[in-house]
């Protein structure tokens, strides 16, 4: 069964607007971590933000925030005030008890000027 | 602080040849992971080292793949003999520990093309 589902293959967003990238997950573990990574066209994977399953507050890192809804098993990434440099592929990932990451298929974001 | 580095960035080989990929983790990171993204598929876990020991190699596709981590520092992933389906991007990641909050930091990846 798919552990991480990203249903949006590609999205367009206007510069300076906000965009929400969807991520749902499936796990029976009580303790797990959710991560978002950015992969620009240069290929490297850049860590953006982390949310622990026991964290009561939604994680935020600068313009990135994570909308964590545990009961719905969703961990959507919100990018506020989009910039041209935000154009990239974004991956949602989960780590369960065994420490390895399970990734979604990714969402390509294109920011328009 | 230097990030995770991988060498080479690209490799094009013919079916049946051998290729060795190298990963240098962030200094001081005991945990090293290999992942692979085959065209059109998700990024998949291959294996996990803690220092020089293989903690989990459940994701290794078959015995044509051999990973080592000499002295708990850099790691190599050898594919011998390479097959067409081995083409993809191989990522290495490292983390300081295995705690819930230990983020895995990725290298830029090695793009392997098997012709």
C-alpha cells in the first residue's frame, strides 16, 4: 500500500501568492515524522520542514508551514508569498519506526511572474 | 559545514559493465542512507548504515548491488553487472542520529544511465 500520496503532479502559482501542496499518509505507528523536501532543477534534495506526530503545533520555517491534520492523516505544505526560486519539485516523506523515509511521487510547482 | 557530496554526478555505462558510486556524508553523521529514484517512480530506500555496519539493507534490489562504508566514513555503492533497469538517480543521505527529529540531509545524487 502507498504510504505517502501526493495527488497533484503539477501546479502553477502566481508570484507572491500562496500555494498549498497536498500530502496524505498511511501508517499504523503512533510515532512518526513527516518531512518535506524541495528538488530544484539542479537535482539536489533540500530539506524544508519537519513535523513530528506528537507535535501539537504546526511546524513553520520562514515562508514554509505545515498544515498537520493528524486525524485525517494529512500534512500539507503551504508556501506563502511564492518566489520564482520556489519553482521545483516538492516531495513529502514519512519516517516510521525503522528510520527509512517513504516518499510520495512529488509535486512540480511552477511560479509565474 | 560541507553538505553530503556524491561522485560522480553523472555516469553513462553499457549493460554488463560495473559502476561504483561514492557518497561522503556530513562530517560526524553516523547514519548514512542510500535511496534510488527510477524514472517515473517514487524515491525508494535501498539501505542504511550506522557507522560501518549495515543496519537495514531491505531495499537492495538484488545481489548485483553491493554497498560498503569504509571505517564509518564515506560509502560506495557498486552495481555489477549493471542492467538497463538500474538506470535512475541514486541519492545518498546522512543524519547525526536515528531519533525522531534527526533529519536526513541529501546529496545532489548520481544520475546513472545504463545503455
